[in-house]
C-alpha cells in the first residue's frame, strides 16, 4: 500500500518529477535522461499502469484521492496530496484533471525487433509537434497499425502532451527509433515492407488506387506538419500516395491525414 503524504511546500524536493512541466525544452532533455514520463488524468494513469509501466509517485488534489484509492492501495509508490493551487505552482499550469503520475520508462525495442513481427507500420519523419504525435498514435491504435518507427528528430511520444492527446494509446502501440535517416529505410524495405510516402504531390497515386490494403507488408511514411516528407525520404520511398481532395483543399493536418491513410492501409 502506498503512503499518502500531504505536501504544503512547492519547493519540496520530493515533488521534483513534477516541476516545470510547461518548460518543453527542459522536459525534453530531462525526462528521457532520468528515465521518467508524466501521465495526466485518471484514465491515462490507469492505462500506463495496466501497460506495465512502474509508478514512481502520484501527485493528487484532495478530491482525486478517493477516485484513485484502488491504485493507491495496490501500488507501493508514494502519493503526494496537494491543493490545486500548490499543484499549479509546482507544475506551472492549472492541473485540470487533478491527477498526475510519474512513471518509469521501459527500454525501447529495436526497429528490427518490431519489423520481424508486424505487417502494418507507421514511419514518421521529423514530426515534432507533441499534439500531432499523440493524435497519430491514437489513430494508429484505433485503426489497426501494428507499430511506429520514428526518425531521430521526431518528438518524444511519452512527453506529457503526447500521452494526454493519445489518451494513453502510446502505451498500446509499440515504437522504436531509427538510428540513421533516411538510410535506415533500407532495413525496412529489406524486412519485406513496401514504403509508401504520403504526400499531396500531384504526381502521387491516389491511395485507393494504390490499394495498400492488398499488400502483404506496408510501411506508411508521414512527414511533419507543413513541410511534409523531405526530398531524401521521398526518394527513398517505393511509391508516393495521396488522399484525393475536394473543394480546392490542398492538404490535411498530418494527424487527420494519418487517420484516413491508416484506414486505407489497415
């Protein structure tokens, strides 16, 4: 059973995991280095726990203690009970959902391990907006994609905003980082995957005509919002595919485009 500890000092060192959650650059460096990530909200905390992530601690406002009582009683991690005002002073923002948990990261699988057991994978290049990362993972989980591969410069799927937007889907879709870009795409092709680059370019094949659902193994490549896939990534692809547009719309947000393409692929 966890200890329930009331904390009244925002500078209490036991709350260090939760300090400065709005400082993106600091958290990007600190969380992976220290092997932690932050889960926000009851559902996300429960999904992280159920996915086997070890809990370091919880930070709860008083009204959430009873809601999370079963988790508190089950896990040995300390639980810090704080006022909403103190939670805001510690984290730097109003904690709307009233419940935060610091979780221990797991070692990532290698790309080779994921490619050996999957048929439908997402490959993201330089997607560094945490909201888009979370949305893409949520759609990948909902629409049957098996795994996600990230270029070296993609944002962290376990950053608080990504986890929150995905509603914990980042815990259910395995992912790995590709070490070299775009050279690592050769290993994806060698594992038997056809590389489809999603692009609004007029020379791309409409995705329904490409019929990706009929292919044995597909790796769908997505680029960053605005810039899209880089020229080297497009050159490395086996085929370019696009989502046909109406009413003069030239493209979709990458999160929306991903969902449409995942449905077509999976």
